[in-house]
C-alpha cells in the first residue's frame, strides 16, 4: 500500500499523509457499489431529490471549512473556493428541483401498438476520474445527475485532493445517500485501467489530461462501455471592435487569471483587430504586471499559487524555451516568484507562433496570449486554427455581428460578451481534442442512461410487424 501527502502549494510544505488502496481492494469496492445499486435504483424519484436538496444545504452550511480544504490542497484563493461551493450547491439543488421533469417517461405515438413508451433507467455502477482544479464542482457535475438517475458511483479524485474528495462522500452520506452508493477511493492513475475494464463498471467519465482521456477511452471502447471525456482547451476570445475596449480587456484579464489560469474553459488566446492591437498590448501589460500574487488565504491576492511546484516549473520551462526559440515574446512576467510555494508571475505573451508548443497546446496557468487579426475573417481563422474545441467567446457592441461570428467557431460552447460561463441549467462539453459528451442540464442525465423502449400490443395486433 503506497502513501501520498498534501503538498500545500502556498507554503511548499508537506502536510497530512494518506494511503492508496491496494489492487486487491478493487473487487470489494465494486461488489459494494453493485450491491448498493440494486437498492438505490429502486428508491423513488422524490427520495433521491430530497437527498440532493439536503446535499446543497450541507455544502452551503460548510462553505468555510470546504474552502479551506481546497486552499490547502491546490492553492485556490478563498473567495474563488467559496464561489465554487456556491455553484456546487446550485447544481445539486437544480437537479432536485427538476427531478421529475428530467426523468419523465416519453410517450411515443403508438405505431401499431397499444402503447410505446421510453423510460429512463440507470445503467449501474459508474466510475468517475476527476481533476484537482475544481475539486467539488467537477464531482457535482458528474454525481448529481447520475445519482438522481439511480446509478451508483465509484470516484477516483486527483491525489492532491484527499480532503475535498472524502468530503464529497461524507456530505452525500450525511444527506441520506445509502452507504456505498458513492465510494471515494484513494487510488493512482495506473490502477484505473482495471476498474474501467471490469464488467461491473457500466460507464466512465473523466475530466483531465488528453493522455489520460485517450487511455480511458481505449479501454472503455474495448469493453463495450460508454465514456465521457472533458479534456483541455485553447479557447479563443475574439474582440471585434474597440467600443468599451478597456472594459472588455478587464474582463479578459479577470477571466483568464481566474483560478490562477487553471481552468480548461478559460480564454487562452485573445484575438484583436490590428487597428487596436498596440493599445490592447499596452493596456494588458499594465493590468497584468499590477496583479498581486499571494497565498490562498490572502484576501488581497489577485492570483494564488499553482497547484504544485512541478506544475509551476513546467510552465516556466516552456515559456523560457519559447522565448529562446523565438516562438513567443514575453511582455510581462514569465518567471517563478522567489518565495516558498508554487508561485509564478502572471504573464503576457505576444508574437506567438500558432504552430509552436505555447501556441497550439494549452498553458494551464496564469499566461495570456494576444494575437493580431487583419480582419474579422482572419480572426475567425486564427480562432479555428486549433485541435481543441471546448469553448470560445466573441465580444462586440454589435450583437448581430458577434452572433454571426460566433456561429462560425468550431467549439462545444460559444458565448457573446461573456466567457467561461457555467451553470446547472447549461450543457458543458467540447469537441475534437477537448473531448466528447455533455454534462449538466438535461444532458447530464442523458449520458449514462438506458433509454428503455417498452411496447404493449394486444394479441390480435401482435406479429403484424416482423422482427428484422
């Protein structure tokens, strides 16, 4: 049995230690989840909804404690952590409020039968593999709709999140979820392939890296089960005109640096028209260089530490290489901060080669990139020159023009005059290297569900339509 520890990114110090499961524990875990499914699927919609309502209340009641957990684990500023918990409560409450609507039977035209109806039925135990950047929100996105549907869940969280991952299970059980309907496991990524392949697992959802997603998808496909993947993003932020430019750039800087730049759907590439490119760069140089870096509990900090010292060093190394190669110009920042912890300077890049590492691959940290477009058509071409396809945004005082541009972008989510918006009632997901499948809203109960057709015919009409 191996151990792991919290490495507080605000201090660089090792804190609590935890033990991962042995491979021999897998059968017992999956048997427990399977046994829990047999009874959980039989509970009424009202019972499940009541539990989700209570979960929402518990997250709100424990906001300060839960925020402290993820501050210690991955460095999230306290105000960001509390905002994440508010979204989590909204998700559980939304699914509770809409339970009957979401799970309602669909009555089809009879089509030569007495009755044709499709019922939404659960599949069974599901595996969730979740990342560290939004420790509660990522779980809620997956767990709330699937628990409402009647599935059970085995959840492997990122190893840097032992406190928050266990809190997710504890809150669900305190709210009334039967034991083993949700099982948090401390496990390594290398142990997941056997879980995915096991026939007791009926589907798997992963939010994380492209490499992990490819491995999960391969094993899931080989074993005839569905997967949902939410991977990286290199999201464009297109500005069509300079009306309210300072305000738009303030929004870009705020959204890009939110969560210290560690969000898959954050705007990574700012694309502006050449006539106001110089003004944009000058404004952002001042804006970004003035941002204060501080620990998770520093109320005055604009950004916090990265999730780990290794993550910080990897980004700084990539920036140094880009500058040395001439594939990017570092206008602001780009270096680690000389203090204990995983801090780096907020950074602004220009003159980025879109085919280079920092141009075509996601930078998961406080790094903004500005591109110059010669026309609106050129801006669209720059935006679509990516293997990713998570989200995008278009900014303009002309809403019709902005919406026209938005409809030409190759992404799963596109916004006009806002970016990176998430809500319980909106679908979330991407295309291409950003993954596939959707979470939240009614789509959240549509991924791991048996849409079971039932037809009832009387004996006199039976057999009129031969089976094919």
